[in-house]
């Protein structure tokens, strides 16, 4: 109930904003936006058409541009920053966390990035260039450099006086990392231990030595798995020589997990995980046409198989009625297996070492399902059409297709991963093609052999 009320309030607020814009009440809109947190303004921008979005952005105080850009989805953010002047964009990204700064700049053309960098001061430019130097979707790309490091020989009293003098510490700090004079990671000190330790103790006496840094080039999905496995709130990022470069915090990992989940869901439909709901018509049409074209090609392949048995279909019209059952059942069964395997791969449960037992298991499930549903459909068809042989034909085709569906669903993600192809993006299309072709061929081919005079 609270969620429904919150959604209703959000919709009412969006309507109020649109009504005020339509009536030219720009001062009122500016005041309304000024009192909203950045996350709510981002939601508002993502929930409005492009024309209204541009007008809203002009009314937002430039001091809050950076905070709002951090909250926007990639597609919406890109549409906004590409129309901002370099000086305005540089001012917006200056106070961003390093990972958000890298993400914003990485979405821009190289020439535009250079324009923005030239307007920054030397310190911000160095930070931006360092962030852009790491590969996208790596630990270095998502890390923050706002890390307070400690030296082993310093006393707790000195550290606490330094922190009081500094006035604040980086957000989401649960641990301080300890480095030697060469900046190499040697340990960590939880904040709770630091606050409760005796003033005359040194960091070396207090620190936990069992600490491993995350390699700067580790894929971000692997980073997320480590956080999930060990329940970390933050973790250090190091280079090849174990020098401390920065840290990754749980809020960054939550974003990675959310984006990965959205990617898997949207990829099933051939869409980008940061797809703008209110993107221009031509842009959205162009993106979706590629996927629809691929589906049309696979549908034509299935139709070509049916065309091979045109004579059979023309003499036995009942086959045309039943021809959709076998491919449909195989497609559902195969997608069940495909989804399970893709999920297992995402969680790190499936690898080369255990892929064979998984394939054998899914083959066995396919065979058992094949027997079960073959007997059921054979009984239904035999009673319905008063033809025992026709029931046997569709039972045989069902058995073959269910086994093929299990095998394809289990092997396709593994093969595609080895070929560096996203299984979530293309797996379901290829699987559907396989189950359609095998199902139609098995059913109509067997019918041609056994039922044709």
C-alpha cells in the first residue's frame, strides 16, 4: 500500500510539473525542482518526454547538475550531456566521485572529452585522465580514489587528531587501509577498532594483516561476486605491484548488480539495459529493427522446413493443426534450461569444470519430460482424432524435440560465452530456431514416412 501511494504521488507530481510548464509557470517549476533531492529529479527527467526534459534541465540550478547526472540512466544522461557546453559540463562533473566522472566522460566522443578536460584545473584533469585510463567495466573504472590510507608506525592518537582536523571522512568508510612507504597495501583497520583503541597504540599493533586487494583490471562482475560472497562493505583496489589505488564501496556494487540484472532482462528483448523509455521514435525504431530482422530470419528458417513437407500438409490437413504443438513445447522447455544455466553462470555456479554434469542432467530432464508429455499428447490426439498412428507420430516428435531443447538450452550459453557472445542477448533466438526446426522436421518428417500412402 505505501508503494502504491508513493507511485501515485510521483505521478501526481509529474502531472503538476507538466501542467506548470504548459502554462508557462517556469518560476514555480524552478522552485519545485529546487526542493527535490537529486534522485527524485533524475526520476522526473527519466519519466518525461525529450522535449519536456530539455525544458526541465534548463530550469535546474547548475550547482545540482553533477548530483543529478550521477543518478540518471546512461541513455538519458548521454542525451543531456551531449548538449551541454564544455564549461558547464566540466563544472558539473568536478565534484563527482571518480567512477561516476569516468562513466560520464566515457560516453562522450573523444573530441568532446578533450574540450571538457581543457576547461578543468590540473588536479581535476589528472583525476579524470586517470579514471579514463582504466578499461570500462573493470575494477579501476568503478573505484573511487577518495581513500584515507594509514602508515603502520603512526599512533591512534595522531590519526584521530588528524581526522578531527580534517573534519570529515569519505562516505561509506568502514575501513582504513594501511600502506607502507611505497604505498603497497599491508593491512586494514576497521573504523570500529580505531575508535575504541588506546591512544598510544600504533596502527601496526591494531591492523588486520589478512587483506587482499582487488586487481585494478578485474571485471566488475567478478568484483560484485566477491562482495556478495564475503559480505564486504568496501574493498581496496591495487595495481600489479600491490600499490593501493583506491577503493570500491557497496553502493558501487549495488549499481553493478542492478545494471547486470537489467541487462539480462532487456537483452532478452534485444534492448539496451539503459534504454530511454521516452527516446525519440526513429532512434528506438532503429534499435528494435535489428532484433526484429533477426527474428524474421529465424522464422523464415522454420517456414522453409515446413515448406519441405508441403505435399504432406496438403494431403493431411490435420498435421497443419497439430504442427505448432511440438515446437511450442520444445521452446518453453528449452528456455527454462537456458534461463537456469545463464543464471548459474552469472552467479559463478557454472564453469568448464562442471559443465558436463550439468549437460547430462538437463539431457535426462529433457528425456523424462519427453516421455511424460509424449504419452500425454499421444493419448489426447489419438482420442481426439481417432488415429492411434497419428498419436504415435506426435509422441515421437515430442520426445525428440524435448531432448534437443534440453541439450540446446544447456550447451548454448556455455558455447556462446566461449565465443565472447552474450547468452542473454542471442541465446533465446538461437534456441527458438533450434526447437522450431527440430520440432517441425521431426513431426512432419515422421508423418511423411508413416502416414503418407
